[in-house]
C-alpha cells in the first residue's frame, strides 16, 4: 500500500522511494500521504471527528512538554521518574533498553525544541532573549511569540511571562512597521518593575523561555510546536512499551529520547559513543511537508556522523512524518500520518504492535509557579479568571452574560433586566440624578464569513484584533445556544423576564478546535483577511452545524504573573466587568442617595451597539455615565511615553480624553474629590480609543471613563495590575455614594 501511494506521488523510482521500498517489504500496512495545502483532495474526517480520542490526547501530551535545547537536565530526572524503566543520563537523554545479544540497535527521536535563553535583564524588569542555536526553520517563528504567554523555565520551575506587543489602539503610531520581527526584537514581561524584582522571582540570565500552550488536539490530529518531532517521541515511547510487553525483536534494542538534537544530535551521539557498538540506528525525525523514509549515509550527519562511523554504522534509517506548516507554532500532524510513523518505526526496529495500539502518555508537564503572587489579591484574581476564560465575541456574549447574572447579589439578580439583544441592567436607589455605570461583556475576535469546500474558514474581524498576533495560533469555533439573546435578532427594545431566564439557562456544545493559518500558508492574497482550519472539510463542518456568523476566538488562560500582575486575552473588558461586579456585591442599596443603574453591554467592540440601545432607553434621563473600561497605557517597552503614560500599579485612571470624546471639568473634579476622600490613588490621562458612554453624550449625559491601566491592548496577552483593579472597585463605590 505504501509503495502504491509513493508511486502515485511520483516517488517510487527516487532514492526516497527505494529506501522506503525496503521497509514496505516488511510493512504493507504503513500508509503515508503527500502534503496538499488545504486543497480539494483533503480527506473528510466526518466519521473520525474525535477531539476526545485518547490516542490523540496521548500524542498531544508529548507536544506540550517543556524541554528546551541544552536544558534537558533540568527536567529529565522528573520525567524519567514518571516513566517506568526509563533513566536520565548526564545529557538529559531519556533511555530504556530491552533484550540482549545481537543485533544491537538504537531508535531515537528529538525531545528538545527550539527555545530562547535570557540574554539581558533590563533595569525596568523586562527580559531580552536570544535563540539557542539555529532555532526554528519557520520564517515567522519569532514573530509568532508576540503577545503570547510564555514559560520562563527557571531552576525552581516555570514562571509566567508574556511577550510584549504594541497596543492595538495605537495602530496609527505603528502603521509603518512592516518588518518581520526577530528574536532580538522580543521583550518579555514577567510582571516586574525592576531587575531586583526579576531576581526576586528567581529568574536568572540564560534561563530558557518557551511557549505556554495546552495540549492541542483537533479533529483527526494534533498541533503545536514541533508536533512531528514530539509525536516521534510518543512513537518511540510506545514502541518501548510494546517491546517490554512481549513485542521485542531479537537482540538488544535501546530507545532514546534525545537531548540537544537541535545542536546536531549531541545527546544521541553521546549515547552511541558510550553505549556502542551498534548494528542499526533508526531515527524518527522532525516532520516535513512530504513524509520520508530513507537510508541516510553517516557522513551526512556532520560530527555526529564521525561517531557513527567510529562504531561501525554506515547509514541511518531516517523516518519522518508528513506535517502541515513545519516548524511553526501550530505545526500539525494527522492521526493517519502519526500511525504511519509508528508502524514504519516498528517495522524498521522489528517491534510487534497490536492491531490497534494505545499510544504512550507523556509525563505530566510541570505547573506554573505562583509562590511569589500576593495572596491578598486572590479573590479579585479568581473572579477575573472565571470571567476572562469565557469566550464571547461581539454578538455572542451569552456565556459571559450568564456568569454576570449568576455573580450578582440576590437583590440585584431579582431586579436585573435583560433586553432582546442581551444587555443587562440593574437599577437601584431613589429616582433622581440618575448615574449609569457601564462595562461591556464582549471581546475582540472573529466570525466565520465563508467556508471553502476543503474546510478553510475565511473570517471577518469583530472589533479590532491585532491580526498578526492571531495568525498561526490556536483557534476555537463556538456554537451558540438556541434562543439566547443576540445583537442580530433584536433591537434592544424588548425587555422581558424570559430573556433573563434564557440567559441563566443557556448552554452550548463545546467549541471545535483548530488553528489560524498564516496568511501565506492559506494562499490568501489579501493581507487583511485571516483564515482558520478545524481539521474537517465543508461537508463535515456543515454536518456539525457550522456556518457563517459563528464566533471564532483562540485558547486563553487567565494567569497570575509576578507578584501583582495578571495576563490574559479579553481583559478588555472582563476586568471592567469584574470591577463592576465586585462593587455591586459590596453595595447596600438602602444607602444610596440617588438612582444608580449598573449595566453590562453587548457588542461594544466595533460598534457600541448595546450601549446605543441603552442610550435610547435611559440617555435623556441620565445625569452622567461612567464607562468602566481599559485605559490603554504606553507603559510598555514598545511605546513612547509622551501620551497615555499611566504606570501599572499606581492606581486606577480617570480617562479624561479619548479619541471620541472628553469629559467636562466638573465631572472630573467630582471623581478626583471622591477618590481623595476615600484615599484611593488616582491617575489622570488621555488615550486612544472610545467607550460605550459616548453613545449617551448625544442624549445630554457626560461620559467619564473610570479605568485601569492596561498593556498590549486587543492582543492575546493583555496585562494589568490586580491592585489597580481592586482599587477601581473602591472608586466605583466612592463615586456611586458621592
């Protein structure tokens, strides 16, 4: 079957085909496919749609492991302790052996992956980095780190960091920046304000840095950095287990998960030099666009080749799987190609596999350290995490709305109204001098515009996501519950208890996993159009109910960073939602001297739709409105501090001037006075962007922004200081009772 596939691909007479033909004589069940970039020949996975497949989960667990080139010894002992029969050597190789006698063979994979080392710690507390060795072969490897969460692999365990990205709201200032970002352009934020803070976190020069990504399965495959190499290691571990359980070939077989493969297979070379001689060497190599199985001469491996020749090995059996986008952060491999790799490896080594082998699961990945985090901020961090990890692009806020309603105090939940587009309103206090506080529930992201026959989803932007920070990253396609309020089905006029009941009971199917394509990978000519792939063709997607208008986001986690910082996507405006919820939960309605309306709006990003509907309802009778939203701060290493400079940790911000409005002096003075009386530190500034409250200004109600300073706006890695958010809740209460 393999030979037939190779002949169809025109490879049967090539050296590649000849080498694989030797394996085919022993492995007629191996199936390999040539790479076709999302074309009409893609297979449908309608029958094998199984994101919960245990074999895929096992493969993905290997892709997620933290093993940086040159730092394998920091994790090898811990990994070996979880793998029965395996040991770690002085290089950080993981090794096990079965059988005795002749022939003596070794089968190996590359365990390490391209990483950075900390090359500088700045006085302001940022990390600068440099590639270890040659790094990745993908041209956008470095750029794909921008605005992404990372793991700084210290001696005491991994710490949270995020790679800085220019603020999305400051796009005018960065419109002429067209160069591809390299390693020397990266700044890593670890939640520190000085080099002393960095040292206190336990971070040192030369510590390695890698991506923070979950194990990522999708329909019929897995994805992640160096997925092909890591699935190769999953295959080696699976072969070792099969050999141990009665499937061992004759002779002695060494299984090696190699250290420093990125530096010329240093770990494997050492294992061969010290453990030889060997008769056969089999390497399951990194993934590539077309699957490979060939005999490579020893002298093609450089200094490693000299060792091979010294122990009598003339050539190496090299087997590599087919992958998509090799070397990218979302390199992906399909289950069929992974199984072909496993089967070809088994035949090359002589291991007997069951008809339906279960793949070996990787050791647990070490959790992120939070031992330096300020425990007094645990409660605000917990609520923020719960909100920020919900997904809700504009028009699809149902999960956030349900959480807001559930978090309201009982008296407020009883009073709460939900209109037919999903806005939440809680009115309390005597009917005079009405003050409105408003946060929005939506986040930037995408919607499906169309789906090609091959299953490639072309997307339209919802709000202002920074496209370059999304392409080549994880993607999630969301299913909305039936009957939930949506901006596409109402106009904000109908208010009924039924809308609240539907919101509280709303549930939906889990999202479909995939990844955003890089624009050159998708073959897209328009650089403003982003596309995504979810592992299925259009027919299979339609069978699942997928179509235009569905929301698309990416994986996100809310993480503590440093002592008081927090990083996540959609802090704009889940942080404002958090501040408003914490304020209303501390409020005694009987103490209010005027009417206060707490509101949470829909579809703020890119249209202020929900606020417009509420302005038509309340605007003419509102005395003032406070928009609780981000103050996009230039307190980053990539922005000029000549405007919008509000340091994180110095307190909430009175957002006095923004792109679409300015607050009157009297309103500012009122907030300044309330903050001073309550002892709340307050910053004042102007920034770019607009807020919900501008919809009310045309009805006669001044808009005043109450904000927290935030970094890296509209990117996947927004950052705030939890102290600012905590004090913002205090400020809301102080102003409400003023």
